[in-house]
C-alpha cells in the first residue's frame, strides 16, 4: 500500500506542484515551522530553567527543615508566656532517636562577634558547626577543607571563612589557608575558604568553626541556637517537622498548641513550590506549542484547500486521462504530509539553533539562568509523529474536496 | 465499435429540468471519422461527454467495443477512460507546470508504466506530432498549434481505441486549424476511430460522416466526401 512512497514519480509530482507554487508553499510552511519552533524553543527553555533550579538546589538537601527557639505564646505548666525557649543538644539527640524518617540532625550555634586580622576588623556571623553540615548544605570550597571530626574531638581553633570575609580581611591573591585570625580575641587558624551557595536557609554564615570549640569559647554548655533536620528521601518533610516540633515542645514544657515557641523554615515546602511552578510552566509550554502547531497545520489545510480550488481544472484533466479518485486524494495527502514534515523538520533544526543561542547568551558560567537548555529526542519524534498524523488528517479535507467535483464540471471550469 | 441506443439525459435547473438528449441512436464503426455538429445547446457536448464517460446518461444503452458502459464507479470509469479513450480539448488542457514530454507521459503514468518506458513512449509520440525538439519546453513556451499537437500526442500515448475531440480547432486560427485537421486525418488514415464535436462547417467537411444534432435529437446522419486538409496547408 505504501509502495507509492518509494516511487520517484510520486515525489516528482510533489516537487512539481511545490516548485510551481513556491511562494504559497513557503508561506504555508511558515505556520507549521513557527509552531514547532515555538514548541522546541519553549520546551528547551523550560528544561533549561528546571536544570538551573536543580543546580541551584543541588548543593542543598531539599528535604530538610530548620528549627530554632523563640519565646512561648501560651502559659503552660506554671510557666508564664513569653519565656525564652532554648534548644539543647539533648533535645536534638531525642529528636534523632524518636522521630521516624530522619536522616541527619545537625545542631548549630550562632553568634555575632568581632573578628580581627592585623589592622582589619569587623563584626561577623560565626557559627559552630558539625562536619555533617556539609551533607545538608554542600560547601563549595575555593581553598582548603571543611571542619572534620578531629577538629570537633580536639576542639581545635580552626575556621572556614566565606569568600566575602576573605576579601575583607586579606589582600588580593594572599593565601588565606594557614593564616591566623582573631575571633573574640582568640587565635584561629584558617583552614578553608568557601563560596556562599545560592540557596541559604537562615542568615548567611560568614565563618564556620567547630561546634565544640564554639561551645567552649562562648560558654554555651548544652545550649544550641539552631537545629537542621534532614528527612530520608521517601519521607514527608512537613510531617517530620510537625513530629519534631511536638517532641521538642514536650521536652521543653511548652503547650502543644503553642505556635510561637519555635520558628522554622522548611526547605522541602519551598522547593515543592518551585517544582510546582516548573511543572506548571512545562504544561503551559506544551499547551502553547501544540496549540500553535495545530494552528499551523490548519493553515496548511486552508492553503491546500485554496490550491485544490485553483487546480480544479488540472484535477479534471488528470481524471480525464485516467487518474482514479484515490490517486488524486493520495497525491494531495502526500503533498500535505510532505509540507508539514519539511516545515516541521526545519522548525526542529531552527529550534535547536535557538536553544544553542540561548545557551550562548544565558547558559554560561556558574550562575546561569538557563542550564543545558535541551529537548529530548523522544519529544522530537513525538512532535514529528503528531505532525504526520495532523498533516494526513488535514490533507484529507482538500483531498475529498478535490474528488467531490465531477471531472466534467472540473473541465468546464475556466 | 460504438453503439448508442435511445440515450436520454436531462439536467436539473432549479425546480424543473432541462432535457438535453432525447433519445439518441448512434453507431460508429472502427476507422470512422465522425463530426457531431449542432448549434450551441443542441446537446453535442453532452453527448461527447457521455461517450467520454465524463458524464453519465439517465437512460439508454452505451456499448463501447462490446463493453456495456453503465453504472460505472469513479474508479472503473477512470480505468476505462485511460484504456479506451483519448481526449483532445478546445483549450488544450495541458498541465502548465509540466513540460511537453511529461504532459504526454501523464496517461501512461496513470497506467502504472515504468518511468523510463513511459518517457520513451512519450517521446515516440512527440516525434510523431513533430515536436521531439520541444520535449522539454513548458506549454507557455509553445504556440497554440504546438500545444494542440502536444495534446494530440497525449491523447495518443495510451493507444486508445477511440479519439474524442471537443472543438479541437476552436482556439486556433484557420491556417493552424487546417494543419491540425490534416494531422487528425492522417491519424484516421492510419486506422484510428475519431469522434469530434465542431460547429464549423469546413472542419466538419474534413470528416467522413456528419451527424447533425438539434434540440437533443439527431436531425441528419450522412456520410460526406472528405475534404483533405493537406491541400490548404
């Protein structure tokens, strides 16, 4: 049945009628070309944005929540409202032991304090951290290393400083690792310089020192400022947050309904919003692309209808010479499919160029707004398949129109 | 080879209908050259269209080469047209974006003939009408007489039993008309059966038999002494 597709004459006929009506054919194809160009361009950009977001969040355990103590809002068990809530290391241990689905619990202490080096000094945010922080918030180190377990065990006086602080305290191109800085008038050795990541929960930290060291120099004892909790991938972080808060309230004599006692920031929730937005955008992209495509295919059908009208006489002559209605229909459908396919393939190619252009303009560097804007080959094939189907369907309309006129009437047409 | 008995045809016009052919009886033998004459509205073109299977009669019999032509599907009509009939039109009806050779080869294409064979055969027929040198020219580059000769070559290409010509000289000047008629006569001499519609007496007199139609009936059907067109050329 499809033998005619491999027949040179079929294509000769297609090319003849194409080259005879170059302008019209090209104008027709523009519709479909534009549709598929939009589809590829939009899908690619949406994917690029998604990749960019993923890269942004890539340094960060998205399934995590930060909890810190505030002051109570409801009197409870003889305590008045407005009591300061202080989290402790014991609390975090209990949370880790009792709540289901927890991967990491990372306590942190935080303090604003003076830091001096040579003649430069300033007030900076210093955090006492565990090496585990690296698992929750991937640290991008420019130089040196992050805090390790030895630092914790030996309460070493070492600091990992941010790039910003490095620029403020050190000369250009000066080696920071191995140098000493004064934190709270105590000498600390710089062991690493890190770049602030794009996504931060809570305030950006200027320098990290070992948790145990922080405990000692600031006399913290068991007290902690923050706790970061990371859930295992298949657990709901919102649920974990609720469970942990309830347990913490119980441990600290706080009314179970007290909403003010603990502050929290749930990365999972925020991340969910972004992914929801991206999904919405992808849907919109498909919708717009396919709608444009359909409009383009209709344009082809429309033009072919006009073409058939113009070629009524020619079709009459062909039928007088012995063309069967099926042969006439087939020819018109082949022309329709051919036009849509060529336009579609050109659209895919130029769509690819647009993605390359986008990549050149916005896709370079670490902070690129669009990362690896691309369309999967499957999508391309699906789009082509849809084109062939739509082209066939739309070609049937003029095809039936062409053979609905009796040859005698077609011949009489002047 | 052609038998028509009591053929009727009417066209609906609004609520009433126009009775165009009112019982036509016609018999044409092989090798004849018949002119169908009549004023406009006499039904001569309708008759030719029915014979050409482009139109269908309401009632009556039409037998072509012992084959009854009745209730044909579009597909079958197309196959019969291709196999048995060659058409020559007043306005040539060449396909304007195909060159002479491709135009001539078109009926062969619909016969399903291979490309190479088709082109050879088309060239042979173009040679016959003396236009082999013009094979690769488009119709717009040809004169009226040349166009009609290409159309004749096209009509001959499938080697039909019957050649149908609808005012073949209607769009041509006298000299060219005679040239074309001489050619058609030559085809008849070679044994082709030819049926042509015309309203010009001098063209009709170049045939061997004249059938006169008036208001849908045959008024007169008589053989004539053929005037050779070659004497004018």
